[in-house]
């Protein structure tokens, strides 16, 4: 049994199975779960799989296990399952004091269901694997995630020791896709009843909501799973590029929210700040604005595509 409390097999460098030894990284996020099979020595990607949402706090247990199994089963062909040295998974909502125990047991069940018996299994929070996705697989510093949700953390020895925000779509996640999508709907509602200026967001929001009446937009906002509130967020960046002032103001406010989240971690000038998620990864619409804000604290963001790279890197550490 390893440090995460998951029973493991006897795999190791001499694990049986065809071909070279491999590792698996898993990024179980609020929107989807991804798994990657990689060469243990070189990190070369050998296969990927995906499943539904993997938040260890909000996804029902059976669905969480099924989504993990779907991602793992596609990423790791049956013929390679005996050669898996390690599986490292990072979960949204999976940090200590959150859904860590649920994440750990769900992963164990999914591995058993797919017939993968690695020699080492570790469970991390999504902030941990996101930070490890930075250049050189850093061990200490700051990480900021802004995708469907938003949170920042101080990481020491590869584990988050202090977290700011990540409080969910209703109570927090300032500057996230949830936040930005909700604010886009609010801006259009305000423009419709005269409380706010006209905005180019009205057309695309109306298409998304099935109509441009207040009833259409309010109905969209309250129906279905709250994750759909993040769907309008890409429309804001599109409208801003077309010159819409309202969209530009929303992006400014989102970047200010995220910068405040980082500042709450008492950053030290020059320490690593890894940023990731759809809004802050390479080419993300909030990256230039955030960069300007945190430069005042002596920080330079290091964008990473997602946490999956970090999960694979952490799985590979003993075998490089």
C-alpha cells in the first residue's frame, strides 16, 4: 500500500508485459477527465483517453469511477497494462480536506475495473499537477488555474500548502470561466432592460440561449448543471477582439480577480508562478492582462497547457 493508501501491485522496473515500461498521468478536472500513457524514461506520449467530469467533490461516485475508467481504458491498451509502473492522478476538489479520500478510492476502483495494477499510485489535487506542468517540473512556488473554475495555491515539496479561492461557481472562482460566463449573461440582461450599455455579446449569447428575450437568457442560466454557465466565456474574448467595450471591461475585471487571488498568497519576487487553464494557458485570453498585474509583484507567469503534463512528469520522476 502506498502513501495515498491505495493497494498496489508488485510492479516496478521489472514489471511484466510487452514493450517498454510505461507510466500514466490523469487530469480529472471539472469539465472532463484525461489520461495519458507515456514512456517511463523519455516521457513520449503513447496514448490518450478521455471521460466526463472528474471533480472529486461534486461528481457522483458511480459517475466518477466510470469517467476515470473510460479515460484509463482508452489510454492504456490491454497489452500494455502489465507494464504500468506508476499512475499519478490530480483531481479537482481532490486536495487534503476536500475530496481526497473519495478521489483515492474512486481511482482504485477504476484501476481494478480496467485491469491496471501499477507498482505506485499517487493522488494529488489539481493545483499540484498544474504546478508540476511548469518548465522543469518545479517543486516549490505558486500556481494559478483559471479554466471552468479558478484557484491559486502555494506549493511546497510538490504539494499545495495554502489555497486561495476554488470556492465553486456559487461562492467563488473569481475570474474563472464560470465567473466570466455568468457576467456575460448579466451584461446582456442589463443591456436588454436599459440598466447597462449595448454590447456585441447580445447576438452570440442569444444564439447560445435559444433566443434573446430575458426569459430565454434567465432560463438558460438556471436550467441544467451549473457547469453550463462557463459556456458563454469564449464569447467574451471574441467580442473583445471585435472591439466591444463591455467585453473588454469583463476581461479586465476577470484579470483583476485572478491577480487578487495570487496576491493573497503573499508572493515573493522572482518565485515561479505557473498558470494554466483555458483562460491562462498558452494563448489564453487573460494571460496578457494577468502578466501586467503580477509584474508589479515581481512575478512572471509561466503558462502551461494543462495539468496532464504535470501528472505524467510526477509519475516519471523516479524513472528518469
